[in-house]
């Protein structure tokens, strides 16, 4: 379904389509692309390297949404392909 000029809005009980002219995007979505030279980038449940906290595998070319980039090493991301939030080493994102 293509709705030019309209945006989706949901509440707890109803959904509707207000005109986009009345919507304000206060937090634009930032997307990054995964780039690893070999293997995969681990999606982790914690901001630390540990085999036990690996919850998914991201491949070169996968797109993630940045949820929190405040840490100097691990960023919280959302993988649409996996349908999961987790942490990745930011040095493998472009």
C-alpha cells in the first residue's frame, strides 16, 4: 500500500493515517551499513565481548538503525533483518 503524503500513527487501541504535514520527526532514524572483512559481526545482549552474550549475526551489507551511540565502543542498534535490538562494535559500521 502506498500512501503519498500520509504517515502511519498508532495508539494503544487504534491506528490511523494523519497527513505528514502535521507530523514532526524529532528523532530521525540513522542507519548504518555493516562492513566486516571476513565472518560476521556479532549482535550482543551486553556491551562486552563474551561468547555467551551473542544473540545474532550481522553480515557485510546488513543495515542497522542506531538506537544509542553514546558509548565509545559499543552502539545499541536495531537489526530489521533479525528483528532484534543489541550491541555491536561501532568500528564495523559505515
